C-alpha cells in the first residue's frame, strides 16, 4: 500500500530512523570522524530507497560570475523541488552557525532548481549532529526569498543601491542642508 505522507515527511521519518541506526551501530566508538557517519548515513538512506549523493558542490555566483563554491555533505535527490540537503556534524551541540550554513546550502539548492525547473520549489534540509546520542537533528525549510516566491532581500537591496537617485530627492536633500 502506497504511503499518503508527503515526501518531506517520509524523508524526515527515514532520516530519524537512519540516524538512530547509525548512532546505535557506532555507540562503542565515540571518536569516529564525521566522514564515517556521513558514509554510514548515506548507505542507510540508500537502503531506504533514496538517491543520495555525497559532497555535492554548489556554485556561488556574484553579478553573474562564479566566485566560489560550497560543499553540502549529503543531498537526497527526489523529484524536482524535493531535494533534501544534509549537513553533518560531530560536535557537542548544534550552534546557530551550523544552521546558517545549512540555510545557505538549502537556498543555493533551491535557486539552482528554480533555474532548472522554471517554477518555485521547496528544498528542505537538516543539520544532523552525531556528537550526541541520540543524534540531534534540526530541520530547515527553504527561505521564502529563495523558493522563487518573492525576491531575495540582498538582491532587492543591491538593486536599490545601484539605481541613480531621483533628481527631485537630490534637490530636496540639498535644500534641507
């Protein structure tokens, strides 16, 4: 019988179960590297029927020019607008900087999918911390501005700074001095 849960909920359930299995498998080895957890989680999610790619490089663009890259630990590919980005950690606790890092990866993934699909999308993600047992998981949604539903705040700011001032505004500003 086919599941009636949305893909994002299926992914959340599968991720929680997969993390629990990986954590239990390595409970006797508390000092394993993040890379070990990454590969084990990748295998566990693949066993659950997901297409999972490790170390996915995302380009960072500025004014239409490639200026750098970021690297997502794992990306679960489903249908267009359904990708799920995973950022793995092995730290005492998830910090705001880890969540911000994931938000950047989710936003870049969403923007890339909008370019490919030509429609708004909802990429989700999670920071998974294997530094605790059970694994700590923090889920993140696509920011509204990155989903194609409204313009990016940084893009709106850059447009407003780059346009020429209205001559009437300049005249009024000069008169006020």
